[in-house]
C-alpha cells in the first residue's frame, strides 16, 4: 500500500511530525522556499498585469526533484508548511511543481497547525483543507513590490553613490527612523536643572526620602541653576518639617498579554541582549520540536510569527487548572482574560505560549541548551502570568511642609501578589562581559521584574515608608541637592526599533528580524553598546531617498501598504490593483530622479599621513570590515593601512585595530593577524 507524502520546511519538523504520524507517512523537508523571482532579471511583466516569473532556486533543484518523484507514487500529498503567508507560498509552489508532473491535484491537501503536538497535528491531518489563494496573492504582492523597489532603485544608488548598495521598501524606512533619531540627538541642547531631596526621620523608623515638589506659591518647583538651589537650601535649613497630608490608595496592576513576535523580541533583547534574529532562531527550534526525555520530540511553543494575543480556550482552561492546583483559587480571575489584538492582527493565529503549561521550565531544563531554556522560561512565565488575576498594590504618599515648601514621599506595598506570583522564580539577567561574550547570572532573585513595563518601574528607587501621623514634626537628617541635565532621546536598540516598527505598522512579524539584519549587513547602520547609529553611508543614502523618493520611505505610506496587503489576504482587495497603484507613481518618480540627481561625491577625510609608496595623501575609507586608511592615488596606488587606536595588543604587543564581522558587528583585533589571533568585543585598555 503506497504511503502518503508530507512536506514541511525543515528537518527538525520532519523528526517531530514523524513521531506523531507513524509508518504510513513519508515526510520530506523543502528546506524553506523552493521558488523565487530570478536573480538575473526583474522577473515581472509590468505590461501584463505584473505577472511574476518564479523559478526553482538553484540550491533547491535536487530537493524539488526528490519531492516530485515521491509525490508520483504517494497516496496523498500533504503540504504541511507554516501557517502564515510565507508558508502558504511555499505550499503553493510545491503544489505547482507537483501538479506540473501530471500528479492528480485531488490528491494534494493542505494542513496547517499552530503547534506541533500529537493532538493538534492529528486533528489537522484528520481535517485537511485547500490552499488559501488570498494568502498566496498577499505574499506574491509583497514579493513583487519588494522586487520592483529593490531592482529599480538599487541601480540608481550604484550610479549616484556607490556600487553594491541596495534600497528596500521596509529596510529604507527603518534606516530613516534611525537617521531621524540621530538628527534629534545632534540638535539636542541640554538644559541644566536641580533637584532637592530631604532625608527625614519620624517617631517610627525607618528614615525616608522626600522630594521637593512645590514652591511657597503652590507651583511645581523648577530650579534652573546652582544659585537658585543654594537660595532654597538656605531657606530650608532650620525649618520645621511637618506632615500635612497622608494618602493611601489601592492600585491594580494588570498582567501583560501573552507574547506576540514583537514583544517576545523586545523582551529577549532587554533581558538577555538577544538580537531579533537570535531570538527567532531559538523560538523556531522550540516550535519545531525538542526531544524531551521519554516523551521524545515535541513542539514546546506555539507558532512564533504572530501578531495576535488570542489564546485557544483549551489552553486557557489548562492554565486555569494549573493555577488552581499550584497557586490556589485566589490567584484566578473570575473568567479567562480576553486580550485585544491590534486591528491588523491575524486572529487565525494564537499568541506565543507553551504548548503545555505543565511542561515547567525547571522540569525540562536538562533537555534544553541555556539559550533555549531562558527563552522558554520567558514565554512560559509570561503566559502563566497573563492568565492570573491583577496584583493589588497599596500606594502610600506622605506630604511634608517646610516654610511653605512642599515635599512628597511615595512608597508602594504589595497587598495581593496576583499575577506577580508567576515571576517569583529567579529570572536570569545578562550583562556584557569584557572580551568574552555574555555573562548571564541569576541576579533577580526578588522576582520583582515581571514584564518590560515593570522592569522600567523597578529602576525607580523604592522605599519603605514609616508609620507617621498628620501634624507630626519630622527630624531633618540631610538635604541633598543634585545637579541634572535634560537628556537627548536615546538611540534605538533592537527592542525599541521593533517596538516603533510595530506601533507604526511597518512590516509584519516575519519581517522585523530580517529587516534589522539587512540594514546592518548593508552597513547603513552600525551598533555600539547595543544601540544603533547611522553610518556615513546610511546618512547619504537616506538623504538621497528622502529628497527624491519621499513616498517610498514615508512611514505612513509604508504602513498603509501593509494594511492593503492585509486586505488582499482577507479577499477585500485585488493584488494587481495594489501593485499597480504603487508602480505608476513610483516609475514616474524614478525617471525624474535619474535625470536630476547628481553623483554624490563623498568627502574624503585626510589622515595627515603620506603614502609611503607614492607620496600621495592618505585618506580614511570604509570597507566591508570597517574603516581603514588608503592612498588617495587609488587605483594607480593600492596601498592601505589599518587605523591604529594607540592600544597595544595584550598578547603580542602589536597595534589593536577596529574590525567588523561580515554581519557588521564591530570588534577589536590584533593588526598582526593571522600570526596573533587576539580579538575582543569590548575595547581593550593599555596595560602599564
């Protein structure tokens, strides 16, 4: 009896699904996309309804041949690729190749699942469906739009700026966001201001801090310089500090929703310093299946590319049962919480959650590598907390008057832990180690950090307030003046860039990580101490695009385009209309730009040295692996020299130079490489 053929994307999924389906199924991996637009031509007939020309990717020809051969004799062919646009496109291209070899199309089935567990996979195969043409067309429209922008705009950059550059519909907007933040920072002018804090003591311990809030006129205090600060300090010395008001109120603190792609990437970046790409790779492994003892390979989390916070009722019921058993009825809300997704969210998907809440992180820790454990624990705790009731905090405020100046002290006490109990276990926090990667240690034993929002709150100083009475006179222990300066907006981290992209509707869950990887790989942006800044090249390209293609890299325009692609997926809009409405004005703008844009001449920074070979001035240039000095007589003279930092190599005494990896990450290496292989991610210091 012939077997049925199942096609998935990866070998990891093959291993997990094979365990559930048994010997009557042959499972093969497509190794990702099998077809794409050709690399050597546009591949789109713009005069014939934007008809695309998809060809089998060279590296996938052998795989496709094997799959088609197996399909010819299979009882049924199940296309079990991921449940998103990209997965649907892979399934469509597989079906096209199989059907082209005269395989009966009625034997080709589509199965989708959001988690790879026996129950869910078995249910999916018991109820196969058909390919979703709307989802396929939405993916096809995105690919065509990206090809039109990249293929048409990139050659313009080659001619006007530098060969090898590229522009992209989403990547160029991301670069613009980083450039605009850099402009804000450069234009920022810090302003001085002072604060005054009183350290006070009442009848009952402990001493506490109160901040000066209002002037004798009852207005919010604003101290602009040291002179004003000293004047106020003089008035406050020797004053009587009297409690004039006491406030006590309960405040509800609600749990964050379970993770979606963007929030998972943000939290993993904040907590562990994971890049978005690294987070997605780890999540992919957790989704596709990990061998867990006697249980064998099983998917530990639901599908990780999602913008929906919806949770299946079965999962909520299981979570409520777990909470009741392990925490008690008092930690449950009256009914399962319902979180609201964004308008554009794909509600067919679920939030990212553990496939079983009973697979506690500690129980399966031995089967996971350290990174998998950290991310799984993060997902598990977030989901558990999201199904628990809010915490109740008691916020106490003491107001103190001294010569008509008003001081205020605030303290918070947890009355009912609620969902915060889910975070009582230790959460590892990562610090960047000097020259040796990352150091992750369990520094958060208090369990107070339970979400990104809470982490921000934790940075504010907390204090325990004593029991005081209205009218009580307090003893002044100390007045603490402090000089401060307003700060510019911070540079974007991967976490904040993903948040901005999500908030503004730029890209979708599947595109955040590739976009960030691309703009670094193209050297439009670089990262220093975890924060992005635009390179000189990035600034030049951004300025050219802003001045000549304002719509292409307009944030709202890009977000509107994403919404139109969503409407294509919902069957509300024709993909040809979406592409056509974009292409006509884009084509006209491109023709104008080719005529009016002059070649950008990048200013060369003189090094102050002369070329030892030909005597020409040496200039600073930027190459694939960072900045270097080169002879200005190039190409006649090809002499180059690494830029010295004035730091000696700690291993051999040669000069330490700045280098860059293929992915654009800066590191410090020995100029005597390959004889000396010293390298460090952190800038080394000269040793005495």
